[in-house]
C-alpha cells in the first residue's frame, strides 16, 4: 500500500463537472492498493496517517497531526501509484490490486480514517476525477507499508 500525502490549505475533487468531495485545511491522500495488501495493513496505515505530524506547532515545528489542527482528509483512490516504472517507457500495473479488492480495501481505509474522528471526503472509486489542491508548504510525503 502506498499513500501520497499532501498537506493542503484546500482541496476538492470533481467528477463530470460536479464537486464530490472537498476540504479546507488538511491532507489529500492519494491511495494505491497493491495485490498483497489486506485489512490489517490498511488499518495500520490509517492509524499512521491520522497520527503523522506534518502541521506546525506554535514554534513552527512539524509536531501536530491532522486531528490536532481540526483538519480534514480528502481520500482519493489512485492505482497508478503502485505502477512499476523501473524499466521501459510504459508503466506496468501488475502489482496493483484487482478492482474489486482495491475498492474493498480503499473503502476500508476511508472507514478506518473516519473512525479516528476526522472528517473524510472522498472521490469516486475508478472514476475519471479532476483533483484541485493548494499544497501548503509544499509538504508531500510518500507513506509505504
């Protein structure tokens, strides 16, 4: 499982010209699910995301997590994160989870994130989405498990 996490001042996702998810201050999560991933790993990743300290405290140090700043999460499925790009000029998606498994684990992740008391907005699994965001910092981390 890979999650590209970006600290944002605002973000939204549109499908067919309609905004389906939006947050103000918080984190955009681009979530890639791999074949070997399972619910146990997804639960560990969700805990890691909500406790990852990427927001500044009063001294300007990254010591606060998304809950500390009453931020939101915008979770978007993105199988392209798990592409193998080590050779050639075309990515291989052989390590990506099959769509049914990917959807189930993505939805599990969203449910787990919400269980920590954080507002979670989402895109639509497997849809053609247009994501807009203002990266704050910029601050971007790749979390892998």
